[in-house]
């Protein structure tokens, strides 16, 4: 349910959190390591600097780093510059879906949204980076797997 921009922002920040000791890290390096198109990533990183999530330093040895510890950066902090959580359209076509004018699925859908919000507020970049460092890499969906020779 997240935009591609939000997914890329999360990927970039997880990479920065996993390599905090190497910071600052150049945008080109982050792009190469995460598979994010460099020009697209440049815009995302700039938006995160303006939002106060990242710091940037210019020059040959410059790059990007988290402004606060990864333990203090929630996923909501990362996604807010790219997602409009407050003004979501009703996925069931109701022009104005609210507690006063609910669609047929409003109560159930509201619970989904509230659960998502709690997750994004309570989960930090560090939490995800730590889990990803501990888990072995998984094959990507649709990727080819080598078959063992008989």
C-alpha cells in the first residue's frame, strides 16, 4: 500500500542505519547498494534532509547520515514526507468516508488503518535494520533459483 518512493526511502534509510559507522555515505553508493535509480534516490534523500530525517554534507567525502540515532527514527518519520496518512480516500468508493458518513466497510477498514499507524509510530529504522542484518538474504519474488544437479 506504500508508494514506490516510500519503499525506496525505507530501503535507503535501512542501508544508512546498517552502515552508521561508515557515514556519511554518498547518494551514489546508497543507490548502487540498494538498487534504487540514482536520480530518483537523489530527490528522495533531498526530501528527507528537508524533513529533518537526514543530514547531508557536500564534497568528495560528503554524503548522508541519519540526523538522529536509528533507534529514534520511526518508520512514520521516514514515510510522512511521501505519504498522506491523514487524507486517505475510501478504497470502496465512498466520496466522503468518515465516522459520520461511513462506507459499508468503514469500521473494519478503520481498524486496519489504526493498526498500520501504530506499527509505523512504534517501529524504528533500527528495529528493521537489526532484523534484516540478522536474517539471511531471501531470493526475490520472481527470481530464478538454481536447481541442484541430479
